[in-house]
C-alpha cells in the first residue's frame, strides 16, 4: 500500500499581537473508506500565458464523491501576477506569485474540473493530483487490426 | 506589516521512486510585497449535526484579494468526515462541494470572497456523532 503524508506548518509572530500563531498539522492521505493509501499520482509543471485564457488543469474522470487531493503552486516572482483557480464554474481564489494551495477534491460529478487562468503575465506552475480512482478517456486512434477504433466497454 | 508563513511538505511512495513536495509561502496582500494583516482568528467547533454551517462569510474579506482559508478536521475518525465547499447544499453530488476532510485531514486554499453568498464557505458533517473542526481565515 502506498503511503502519502501531507504536513502543514503555519506561523506568525505578529499577525495576532501578543498571541504567537503556530499551527502544525499532518495527515495520511487515504482512499475513500480509509483502508488503503492513494495509488494514483498525476503531477507536472507548466506555463500559462495571459493569452491562453482559462485552461483545464484536471478533469473529474474518477469515481464521484471520493477522496482525492490537489496541490498547486505558482512559481511566478512578480507580486502582481496571479493564477485564478476555479472548480467547475466557481472561482476558488487567486494564487499569487509564490503561493501554493492544497485541497481535497470530491469529484462531485463529471463537471467538477479544475481550471486555471493567468492574470498579469506569463507564469509557471507546478501541480500534483493524488487520486483514489481514475478512468482513462477513450482514444480516437484506430488501434484494432481492422483499422477501427478500439472502444472501451 | 505582519509576516505569516505557511509551509507544506508532502511525501509519497506512490511511484517506484520517492515523491517529495516542500514549499513555503509568505501570505501577502494582492499585488503587494506586504503581508496580510487581518485574520478571523483560529476557531474550534464541536459539531453534532449533519446540518451545514458557515465557516466564513464573503463579507469578511475583500473581493479579488489574496485571502486564504485553513480548515482541519481535528478529530480522529477514519469513517466520518466534513464536506467543505460553497453554499449550504453540500453533499456527494453537489458541484459546489470542494472535498472531504477525514480525521486529521487539512486544507489551505486561496479565497476570492466574491461579493455574494455563493462564496460563503460552509462545512457539513457526515454524522450526528460529535466531530471537531478548526478553521481560520487570513484576510485581505
């Protein structure tokens, strides 16, 4: 069984005067049902330009209502640049230069895709999806001996 | 100017070679080198109902800002969880549901508090048994 651990540390000595902030959290990321570790990883890097408009980062091609996780980081260095992150048609938030996010992903239905859009300038990003399940999309290529496309059952 | 840092570390052996993610960020205001200066404070809540409840209202933050939201299921249950998402109708096939937080799971996301109740953030327990959740917004 694969083991994936996600840890977080948030700290500030001056956000709340007189009350030093220190949050530490760590958890194992498991499949829905929590008896098995996640076994599917989809990760990479990319570059977004403003001209690209909104781009799909990941489709909800797994089983709906399951335990999946997304990590996304904006590697830009210009403080005025940001990536707008969306889930389906809902704007989640702005990931400014240097920011990262980590969130569960329910894959509520097939429309629950993640999208990203660069604002202000070209930006490099890094992502990782840890998933419970995944279904490969059908290929349009002919791969049967008679030249007809294979069709998944 | 306040300085708040958040560091994530993820390690995994899903592949045949180790995966490791390590990244820190300083929470800054939108388009600025200055840090976020406001917060909801760290909240902790005991939940004994499957009725959705509001964690953060859109009016608490600035539209188009660089606010961030932290939520953690501070319990230990391996079977029960909190749905977290937008609006009160959180559930399995509800598109505004972001995801599930089982015992110990946490999330940290940006929050564009669009000036509408559609961008209020809610949580909903999967059980009426006692569950605990902690949450905090870093606000612009």
